[in-house]
């Protein structure tokens, strides 16, 4: 089992600042991928009724179990711009791990549950042994362990931010998913789950290959990944000039960092390339705000708008600040501008969420 390793190396020196491109330099929004028999894509229709004042309101009013065995360096967090960042493998991930970020991750978990009608995964399996990569607060692993007491669930992450009181069938380990995996043959999994790893993975082909090698024959790998790109079907995003600039800057910074954040549309082909079969892709257009007619998507849109408003700061400070070298003042200015456009109830914007899962063939050799 891969667990805590040696003291992390110091982060690379901060790269030189990069200028912000003008709106005219931005590439067009990519066209949707061609649909096939194993691809499902939702559609959204805007509610043309005049939005109520309540639509503009927020949807809200306002150490791990393995920590005793961790090296002290893992708990030696870094602090900058008023946020807290992981200490283990410092610099490997640019988003924070403080309470505000944990609240954002738990809100995203709620959005995923709404999208899956309360289910934790889409793959057609009743797994007994499960690995949750990049478990974050551990909420997915804990829910799975509670719902499946006969299963064994392992959650791994760079940060020891999971609760200490956990079900007996759930364990958390501090580990880097990009390191070589050292699970023994009898430790192979029935399901490997990974969610929200955009910006955390340098080599997705290697990750898919390691997942394949560590699954039982017939086991499933499932990615649940929001696309880091805001779109609209009616052209209203063209009025969100600051948001368009901001998302391009974040993607440029992620590419410079070597860990892209726009990966959802690539995952199906990556699974096929790793040898998985029965690969399915479900794409859900998740609205930003309660503008759709559909009541379910209207509710999800309220949560997603709140989630995005919360997430603009950590993404800006991480990618524009840490990678592109923007000052804290410059970051705060663009954060305020982008938040204002995200809250604009006249913009019918959305983000594609990708649910991609595939099976290791029964005939696969260990």
C-alpha cells in the first residue's frame, strides 16, 4: 500500500508574470463532441419568464484517521493570500485545502448527488473494494462506506483533511496518485472513482494505465469531471467579457503548470486507449444560475452558481497568482469582476459535467 513518503521537495521558483490577453485574442468556444451510441448529452431550455428577485439570491444563508503515522512535514501547511495550502509534495497542486475550500468541495459533492439522483457513481456494479483518488474531504468515500457496510473503501489525497471519526470500512491515506502505485495483487479494486482531478494530474494516460492495472478483471473505472470552460447556447456569454478573459487565463496557466484543467472531453478516448471496454460517456450541461425551465436543473443551477462564486477566488489565486505571477491586488480586481458576471441572471451560461466510466475486460491477465 502506498502511503506517506519522505519530506517533499521545495517548490520550483515562481515563473515570470504573463500578460492578460484581450478578448479579441480568445479562441472560440469549442464545439460539442460528436455523439455516439455510448454518449448521452442533456439539453437546457431557458425560462423566459421574468426572473424573481429571489433568483438573484444565494442558495444558502450564509485530521485524517492516518494522521498519527504521518511525518510532521505533511502537516506543515503553507499559507499565502490568506489561504492555506498542502505541505506534502508542496507545489504539486495549486488550490488551497482550508475550511473555505473544504466547504466548496462538499457543495460540489451535493451538486454531483443531485445530478446522479442521489447515486454516488454511474457504473453498473456492486463493488466490494473501492479506491477514491483525490478524496479531498473524504465525503464521497464516507457516504459510500455508510451505504455499503460490506465494502472496503480507501481514499487517497495530498492533504490530511478528512475526519478522524470514520466507518470501520473506510480508510484514508496521504498519497500522490501520480506516484507509482504499489498495491499488491490481492489488493486490486472492483471500482476506482476519481472526481474533480482537473489541474491535479500531469499524465492522464499513466493514471488510466495504473487504474487499469490495479482493477480486478471486470472492475470499473469512473471519472466524474466538470469541464473548466463556461459556455452558452444563446450567445449571452459574449457579454461576460471578464469571465471569458479569466477562464482563458486559468487554462493558459494550467497548461504552463503542466496540469490542464480542461480535460473532461478527453477522458473517453483515454479510457479506450488504456484498454477499457464498455466505455460510456454522459455529458450534463449544468447551468450557472436558476435560468432553465426544468425545475431540477433550476435548483442545480442555484447551487452551481454559488459553487462557482466560491471557486473563483481559489482558482484565481492559484493559477493567475501562483503560476502567472499576478499580485494579490490584481487577483482581487478580476475576482470581483468575474463574480459580478456569474451572478448576472440575464446570462444563460453553463458548464459541462462529464461522467465517463469503463470496464476492465474479464479476460484481462493480471
